[in-house]
């Protein structure tokens, strides 16, 4: 049973025992069978959030106080004031490790404050002694110096800030056309911390929050670290990445309940559907493939081809490996969404030979089949969210194709009215069915 179902059962047991429906022995056996019911949300979560916000506000206030009349201070005074907030934050972290190690709120707050003070200290010292540098170098230095806080204090906030820092670093290097493939090696530094949290409980708040940020960061980094040599490779990479995230969520986090606790599954499915919709147009398939190879990059600096070759092959291959496991398990939704990298590779090959319209047609059919399957299975299983996702995907496809055609405003208006009625009717039917089931229960 899901966690919510166990919690509901435990709330009903006292009433059932009082009314004589169940005996005390039966209640005890049920509780022994299902085990203790976990809390839906720890009460200390709010304390942790406000503790982190308080630490960040204190850090920002200290920076503003130091900035007041900063230019009027002597250089030695500015140097001392630059290190003082960092030393105070380190002292607080040491006190937390000695006296408040069991308090997650104290650990998260102290780690957030010290991470912020590291960045402030670096920038103030550089400004005081006129040390030259650029923004990417500052972000990378700040992130690397702050990462040990996540391990020492066992806190998720410095891990999230570190992930933000290396992502920003990769984006800025892409703007200046420098190599940013090191992002993937930097991201691997979080794996030991993530593995520790997963062993403690894969559905707890910290690994779940880190997974959400990882999904966003990996999506951004995938686009900034490739396509230096082979145009259009992003289509294969992103289709493989979203399929890999979804299938990984299905295999290793299948027992989670709720939207929040399934980041890999929902982010992968949402990203895959959005990408599929974009690939139904012809513009992504234009001027891509081997005949558009950037030879000047390949001959000038040979290492530029490495991120394209490694990421463009390893990520889709990993998704296909999980897809094979999905076929063995006979998971229909995993098979439907996991086949996207194969279709993307097929479309890429067709676009290479200037058959971009065929590639767009393939994804038209693919999105149509996927949306109808989600709609039908959502209605049959009583999953209103899945039904609405399928209905929205179908509506988006129909609207996009009708705008591509030369139709009058009258026909377009009738189309929108028909789609709106279909959306309302489907949800009303679902709500009535759920109400009837609830009354019967």
C-alpha cells in the first residue's frame, strides 16, 4: 500500500475497533503487517525553511553593512572586515557540529550562511586588493569552496547552491565560447552525498529536493556543453535525457506517491512531451546533420568534438538500455515515452538527407498516439491528472496543426469551442465517476 493509504487506514482503525467491526487483535496484526506510518510532511520542514531564509537574510544584511562607506576605510581595515564574517560563520558551523549536530535546521542555516559568506569574502578581498578575474572563475571558485559544507554539515542547501554555481559557470563559458565540459565532472562530486541520503531514505525531503534541482541543472547543462561541432545533436541528446530521467524514476522510485516525491518521472515525462511537441514542427529539423558539420571547429581544436560524441551517444544508449528492461517488464507507459530517443535518431537521419518534413510527420504521429493513450488510460484508471495531460497534449497538437493550415477564423473558432467542451466534459465525467466510487465505498 502507498504511504497515504496506510495513513488513511490507521486513521480509520480506532473507529472500526470502537464499532466492533474489527477486534483489537486484528488491529494489532494490521499495524504489525504494514509497519509504522510515516508523517506526510515533517513538522520541522517549516523550521528548516525559515532557518535557511533567516541565515540568508542575515548574510545579505552583513554584506550591505560592509558596503556602507566601504571606500572610506583603509585597506587593512577592509581586509579584516572581509574575513570577519567568514570567520564568524565558520565559528557558528563549528558550534553546530559540536552542540547542535542532530538539528537539521541549525545545520542547514549555518551551511547556508557560511556558503554566502565565502562568496562575499572572495569578492571583497578581490575588490580590496584589485585582484583581476572574471565572473565564471569567481562562480567556480565559490562553488568548489562551498561544496565541502554539504558533506561536513550533511546539508542540502550548500549542495543546491553548488549546483547553481556550476550551472551558471557552464552557461557563462558557453557565451564566451570556452570549454565547459568540466561541468559533468563537477556534478559527479555530488554523487557520494546523494548516495548517502538515498541509503537513509530515498523518499525523504533532501534527496527529493536535490533530484528536482539536478533535473533542471542537467537540462540546462546538456544544451550548453554540446553542439559545438554537429548541429542538431541536441534533438537526440534531449530526447535521450528526458527518456532516461523518466525511466529511472519508474524503475527506482516507482513506490513514491504524489507529484513532489517523483521528480525524475514527472520532469522526464513533462520535458519529453514538450520536446515531442516542438519536434512536430519542421524548423528544428532544418540545417542539421552531417552535411552541416562545423569543420572549422573540428580542425581548429579537436577536443571540441568530445562532448558531442560522449554525451550524444552515452545518454541515448543508457535510455535505450532502460527501455529494453521496460519491454521485459511490459510497462506500457515506459515503452511509449522511452522510445523517443530511437525516433529522434531516425528523424535526425532523415533530416540529414533533407527529409525534414518526414521527421516532423513521425513526431506528429508519435504525439498523437501518446496523447490518446494517456487520455484513454487515464479515464479507465480514474487518474484525472494523466487524463488532463493527454487531453492537453492532444489539444496542443490539433491547435498547432490547424494554425499551420490556411483555415478561416470561423473554423478556428469552432475548433477552440469544441476542444474546450471536450476538456470540460471529460473532467465532469471523471469527477462524477470519482464521486460515485466514493459514495459506494
